[in-house]
C-alpha cells in the first residue's frame, strides 16, 4: 500500500511538472506574440521557433488554440495566403472537420454495400477505407471515400454530395456520439462540427467528376485531366497505391498482372505531375 501511495505521488508530481511547463510556454508565447506585433516582425520562421511550442499541448477550444489563432491572425496582416493555409490546417488537425469525413465514409459504405473487389473482399473495407484514411487533409479523405461512387453506383456526383450533406446534418443532430468511433478516422472528433461552405462542396464535386473515368473519352485523357488538378491527383495516387497491392487478390491472373503494370506506369506519371504542381505552388508563393 505504501508503494502505491509513492507511485501516486510520483505521478501527481509528474503531472504538476507538465502543467507548469505548459503554463510557462503559454506565458512565453503570449509575451512573444505581443512583442512581434509591437515590433512589426515579419519573419515567420523566426516566430514559429517560439509559437510552435503551443503544439505540444494545444487543446481544441482552449486558451492555447485561441492564442495560436491570434498568431495566425497577425500573420494574415502581411501574408494572408499563408495564414489561410495554416487556419485550415489547424482546424483539420484539431478534428473539427473529421465529422465530414465520417459522414462521407457512412455514405460510401452504404452505396457500395455488397460490392466486392477483384479478390472477393468487401470493397469498402479493402479499398475505400484505406484510400479514404490515406488522405492528408479532410477534403482528400472525403473524396477518397467517395471517388468510386459515381462510377460504380446509380448515384450522380451531385446525389453523392447531397447524401453526405444530409448525413452530416444527421450526425450533428444525433444525441449519441457513438458514430465518432465507427471508422477509426483520425484526427479524433473533438465535439465541434464544422460545415463545409458551398465552395468546399463544389471543389469536392469537381474532384469527383474528374475522378469518374466515364467522363473521359479514354484512359489517356482521364489521367491527363487528373494531372492538372491537385485534389483529384492526390486521391488518385492513394487509389493506385491501394490497387497496386497484389496481395488483395489470392490468385492473380495474367490479366491482373497486366493491369498492375499499367497502374505502375500511371502512378509514376501522376507522381511526377504531383511534384510539378507542388513546385509550381511554391514558386507562386515566393
């Protein structure tokens, strides 16, 4: 019993030390931000050296998030594009957009119910779930879950998007939060739900149209169109990575192997296109 009390005391002391360190960091960041504003500091990398410490213990809806948002608001005064990018990343990392992804996963699972992949596996579990979860941000995840819906079901892209919007409304009105754990999608929802704007939905719909190969006259034109658009490009790379996993097919045929070789070529082309778009964006931001 005495050892248990010692363990508890040590744990309490450890938590106390962590809390003190966090409070000290928060106080320092407040002071530094006030100094940045007073001096008109514009070197973001220099300021990040101090402000990034908040990420070690940032809490959705808490004082740390508020302070970091104040920091981004200051950046927006001289670099609005970078500030906007960081605002979106902050909200994504804190789980505000995860409910939208979960809504998309629900819709994808329903629309593809009973479908199997070429290896006889459940299509949602073997393909859509890993492709969706491979997304870097919430839009890439949403499009990842939905990228085959208009191709493989009777739903149009517009019907698919509307189904997700309705599902999100249903989740928001739910008195239970059991749906948070349905698909183990990260980052974990934090209790707050952000709703996409009309522009967001339009961007998602555009990506789904591009990823629907029925909208292209041939495979070459299909891949070429994807190369020019970052969101569908990223999703297609995730899609191809999963399709290149030959282990999903227990006994691959020569036709399966030929398709894999075609996917390898397309993946290489799209990866090069991805780097070209990234470099172009970086040049535009200089």
